[in-house]
């Protein structure tokens, strides 16, 4: 009976996904993004419609830098690039490269020592002090490293971390754990100052179950902190005062109602795979990987087992979703959509399998001489050898 009671409470709270409770969310006029699609697996927009240019950066592999081909987070500050692998919690360090992709050093390390982290929850950069912060999720601490990679100290964050961002002068931390046995409704977004003091805590966790609900922070070109949450159709702007609704996704008949969200959560515990797959097939599950520039809003939408890439033109108030973008600029199948970072001036950072890009460049080069500079980059690194190359960064400048 207690299990039923908790889910009944969750259902009441779930109505907050489209109209957040005033107790937790400050009122603000929001933009409703109407997304219309037949949800078929087919390409949509051409990248020339929104991309001005792409800078390709081949990351150097060494014995001290054995990167795999899947990255979780990439940040660029001044003349350096900072990278961690996927999944975040298995990361052994933060890899630092120069802007040409040459490996510089490892920052931090996984271990039990006072200058080490036991389980990484993400990293962030302080662009004023040039410091780097690593969240130790197990010890609930923020470890600080100087620009040269040396350890500078730690900050007690008091709680775990599922998502993490530094947007001066505050840390924004998200986790879905309850704060004490007495808590019945978690407020999973916390705002901390540079000493680790809590300045605010908000957003009701409207789906209280044993399952962790994924969340994500990003920073837009206006300098605002954006937050989105799995099984929630809303994108918020967060500050030290609270969360303010910025965007609400409307997927029409494919929008999952609070009742259907509750059905989905109940199908997880105990496991009912047939019910899960039915709901995943019939409804839009989440908006994730949300990034915003002056003109564009990029997002991923999951329906069934297919990840759709979304682009919202803020000027035309038009949204597009597709399974991929037609590469009509380079004709090598540039993989855009799964961004892993964004620069303060609004350039997206994506990554690609460099072996795939190299093979496509060689194939298309006879018919597309404009690819010669990119081909020369590969030739400079490997010559005529088919050396293993993983990964490559794509730094994308958009049309504004």
C-alpha cells in the first residue's frame, strides 16, 4: 500500500511538468515550442541552413592520453581544450589539449588521496581565475585545480551530483537523492557559492521513485543557466532566486501526459519491459542536450529507441526534428546533433570518429577539392598509414 501511495503522490506532483508550482518556480512568460513531425527515420534540415563553418580539431593520442571514441564533456577556455570521457563516473582525469589538439597534461586523478577524486560527477571551468573544478560525487566535494593542473584545495558540497555547472558566481548542482529520511519531496537543484554555502534549493522532484531522473545544465549565449529534466517538457532558467520557465515543448499527440508518465515509472519497478516499450513507442520521452544561441535552440528528443535531433529557429518560431542532418557543406556525413559543449560565444562542440571522417575525406576528395586542408591534417598526423585516430572535435559556428 505504501508503494501505491507514493505513486499517487507522484501523479499529483507530475502535473507540475507543464504548469510548475508557484512554490518552486517563479512566474515568467514562457515560449511554447510546437513540434510537429511524423517521427519517421529520415534526414531533415541541411546543415548549410544553420551552420556557417566547422573547425576540425584532431586530438592527439599518447600513452598518457588513451582517449576512447566517446566523449562526455568538452570545454574550451582561452588556448586550451578540456575533455572527459563517457561515462562521466568512469573518468580517470580531465585531459587538457592546446587549441591545435596537442595533448598537454592530465588534470586530477581517480584515487583515494586528498588531491584525488573517487567518482567524478563532472567538471567546470572558472574563466576568471582559470581554475578547474572536479565534482567528487562520492565524497560530495568540489576539488579545485590551478591552470597548471596542480591541486589548490577542496570545497564541501554536502550532497551528491548528477549534473553540475559553474556560472559565476555560483555552482549549480542537480541530484535526485533525498536530503533526509523526513523529506517527502526533494528539491534537487541547489545553488552554491564559491565556499560551498547553499544559497537556494528549488524545483519539486515530481516523480519520486527509486529511479534517478536525469537532468542537465547548460549556459546560453545570454549568460543564463538553463536546466532540463528527463520526463519533463520544460526548460528552465536558473539563478539564485529560483527556476523560471523559459521553454515548454508541445509534441501534440506524442506528448506524454502525467498519467502516462506515471504508468512508465510504475513499469520500471517491478520491471515490465513490454509496457515500457509500448510507451516509448507511442510518446515523446524527454528533451535533452538543450543548447541555446542567440538565434537557435538545439535539443534531442527520444521516441521509441530512436534519438531525434531538434532545431528551433527563434526568429521564425519554427521547430524541426529529424534523425540526422544532410551534410551539404562537406559531403562527408558530418555528425551534428550530439553536442558535448558550447563556447561562451555560442559555438557548439561536437565530436566524431576521426577514422570515419578520414575515410570519407579520402573518398570525396577527388570530387571536392575544398576538402584538401582537412585531408592535409590527417596526412600530417599519419602520413599514408591507417593509424587509429580517435576522436575528433567539431567546433561549429552557426549562422546568426
